[in-house]
């Protein structure tokens, strides 16, 4: 790639295109984790191209130390500025993106002339080996998400039972959560959810096979470890709901009273299909299952296990 970048008529349009893509486009919130992880790797590509242009123009005759200092400073400063702009325009600022920007700069420094040319061949090879190792580390989120997506498809209609690696990545939420092996209704683990006292506190299953057509029930096991009962709210929505906007009447909403101990919860998917006002739920495009408590008087922990369709 860096040999091709020596041709300026290719390098400059490519650099401009990457600058535009950094702020425009990209996968949406409901995109697969593997697609989002792959898109994040674009930071490495962009900053390797930009750093290579910097090295081959303004820093051609600079010393090795100045090349490294200038290129890494460029990646840190410009990377930080782009994340700041994204946060101000509604995007998500991420320290991980800045680290990927730096990896792109290191790739350019190790592979793009004139960087490292004054060093012995053995040192150049060692530096390039380190740069490739950094790229492999950056690839780990993509490999983890792709692996878990394959496992999710293979285990469907089980949506989440916390017996496989990386499964917590299927969930999001404002509550603290983690896979826990101290409690389980099925297998050896469950999801521990530590809810707070905010207006709504809970977790959402957002990455799973979306076609639920042909199934009758959604079931899950929930452990209430305390001696008093607590109300747990559940909601389901489809792709059309995301496009329409978060209207209460346009989704399925229900609540369960959790007794002490394990509770087996069941939702009739026929009720889910008929829930949106004025239309039918798109059962072949379910986008999210959210479980939460509202206005808890004190922080509270529950455990979720064996979420499945029947």
C-alpha cells in the first residue's frame, strides 16, 4: 500500500476521501458489531495514509527522531481534534479511536520511506514486526464480535445464555453489568445487572438474530436475590419503531413482579406483534429487548439467564 502512496495522484484523493469518511457515513446504532468494528479500523488506514504523506513531503529530510516525533504528534493532536468534533456533532468520542490513529502513524513510520531507512535492516524488520503486532491487537475487537455473531446464529433461538466468550457484548445499558458465574438457572453463568436509582436503569439486548417470525414465546429467567419483590419492566421494538421514533404506543411494553429467587418470565409474541398502535410489529426485524427498573429507592442487583425463543 505504501508503495502505491508514492504516486501523489493516488495518495492525495485517497487522503481527502478518508477525511470525508471520518465524519460522514458509517454504520448506524443497529448495525452489527463486526461491521462497526471493521469501520473503526478505518482510523488506522486514514492515519497511515496521512502520516505517509506527511513523511514523504514535509519531513523528507528530517532526522529519524524528528520524523517519529512529528508523525506521532500529528496523530495524537489531529486524532484528538476529530474525536472532539464528533462528540460536538452527536457522534461518540472514543479513546480507542485515538489509539487506532496512533497505530496508523506507527505503520507509516515503519513502512513508508524515508522513515527508518537510516537504520540497519534487522532493526527495520523488528520495528515492522512490532507495527504488525499492533495491527493484530487492533483487530481483536473485530475477531471477537465476528466470532460471537457466528455463535449467536448457531445457538438461535437461544438469544443469550452467557455460556460463550464475548457474549456480554450483545448487551448495552446504563446499569453496570457483567457475566457472573456465582448464579445460573441454566448452564454455569448469568448476567449480573447492578441497577441504580435513576429514572430508568437496566440493560438492553441489541445484538442478536432479528427474525423472530414463527416463534410463540420469548422466555427468560431472572433472579431476584433479595427477600422483597421488585417490578421489572420489559419492552420490545422493531426496525420500524427505530425509524418512526421512540413513541411509547409504537412498541411492546409490559412489567413483571419478581418474587425472591429465580423467576421464569414468558412473553407471548402474539401480543408483541399486535402491540404497536395502528400497525403490526415486524416480527422478522426485532431490534431490541430492554429490561429495566424505574425509580428504585436503592441500588439493586438482578441476574438474567437463558433468554430464548420457543
